[in-house]
């Protein structure tokens, strides 16, 4: 166990006022499940509660277009549907600005040294939001806003890891040509939103700084554990980020109603352990996790507490059982696919 690690927890009642629509899986109870999981694990008292602040217009404009910001702001006080899956209610704009601001504030605090790590229990989620479009339950791209803020503060290398079961098309689009941000995503494929093929590698100066790990349905702890230990972690350490941001989606869980993966809380602990291992160099342990998907409440409770326990530096929770032949095949395939950009994968 790491002694004295300071982990902040960002939450606010207004996040529960974001209205996705009746019967929508992205519902306020998801945040209550996160808090319940922390209480039941007995770790809520070890976290430093932090009050988020709203993101400023300038901070949002680093990743979103002005016309799009005006559109989202125009939904204040009313219900507006961006697409069949994505709605803003009367308080959704305020919640979205605060969700992005939570990640920005967490970035500031870990860079300034008042926190070592932070978990942002926010909604609406963010990783599907593109520079000029809401989609996939997301209004503002919270993690992208945080990454751009870190760059504006002078950082040269920011790693974004996304373990949501859906590809973070918005985060990819925003940083696709920027070599200062390495974006690594594991996700079901083919699946919503249809992006995230292994051949999507970035463009221009950003070529090789997008790493997509598309996975077949049914992958569980063995596949995710090996993939993160043998592909994600080595590449992340080779990039030597100064800060790590994680889009933490718990919808790869075996109980999730929207996807077909088989990850358990043990698998999420292993994923978090690999993510945290990438902070060993220039990042000096600094990382911020932000909630994305995850729609079974008990799974969200158990999985988020498993991740936060890793963030607190508790002893590793080993995976049970042997790695599957499919895990070995996936690791071999992706080591070969990305080895030309990242020699560490050829070792």
C-alpha cells in the first residue's frame, strides 16, 4: 500500500439534475451507485471531497467550436434533443459546464500538488462529444477539456486512456493530429459509434499517437488484463506522459445491459493498475479519472470502488484463472500492429 496518497473525489448535486430523458440508461442513480460502492468498500473517508467549478468559455473553446457552445447554452431552462440518444434538460447545461470544470479543477490540483490523483464522478459523460457535435449521451468532452487545459499550462505530453466499452470518437477527433496527446482506447468493435478500427492511427504530426484496440464481444478479465499489461502500459510508459487522464467507463462489465463484455471488478482493478503504472515517470503519479459509461448500478458500485482502491495504492487484486488463447492472440496482433510506431512493443 502507498502511504499518504491524496485522492480527490469530485461530485455535486447538480450532476443529478441532468435529464437524459425518461427511461434513459444514463440516469442520476449512476452517481449514487458510485458513492454507495465507495461507502461499502470503506474507502469514502479516505478521499478528499472537492467542489467542482464551472469550466470557463475559454476552457471549453480549446476543444469545442463556438457555434456548438452557443447551441448547448441555448438549452438552458428547456428540453432539447440533439439526436435520438442525447438530450439536454432544463439544468443540463449547468451540469455539463460543471462536469467539464471538475476535470479542469482536478488537473489544476494534481499539477499544483494539492492532490496526487482524482476521481470525477460526473454526468453528463463526455468522450463521444466531438468538437462540434453532441452524441452518445455526451454534451461536452470532459476529459478532452482537461487534456487541453493541461497543454495550455505548458505540459508537452498528456496520455488519455479510455476503457469504456464504446469508442471515444470525440476524444479521438479532437486530438487526431496532435502528437502531444497519446489517445489509447479499448472498446467493442464493431459497435456504437462505429469508429475505432485499429487502422485509425492519427494523421499528420499525430500519426501513431492514436492507438485503438478493437475487441470482439465476450472479452473478459483475461483479455483486458493482458491487453492492458502488455500493450497499454508499455506504450504509455514509453510515451512518458506528464499527466494521465482516464475515461473510466464501466460498461464492459459482465452485468451491463448495453454491451456484451465479461469484465468483473477484478478486471477493472487490473485495468486501473495498468493505467496507474504509466504515471511512474514524468507524471510522478499524477492522474485524473472521469466517469463515462456503465449502466448496471451494482456493477458501477463494485467496479468504481475497485478502481478507486487502486488509486489509493492498495495492494493489487490479482486476476483469477489463466489468460485465454484469445488474449494471447489479441496481444500478439496489437503488438505487431503498433510496433512500427512504438518499438517497445517489438521487444
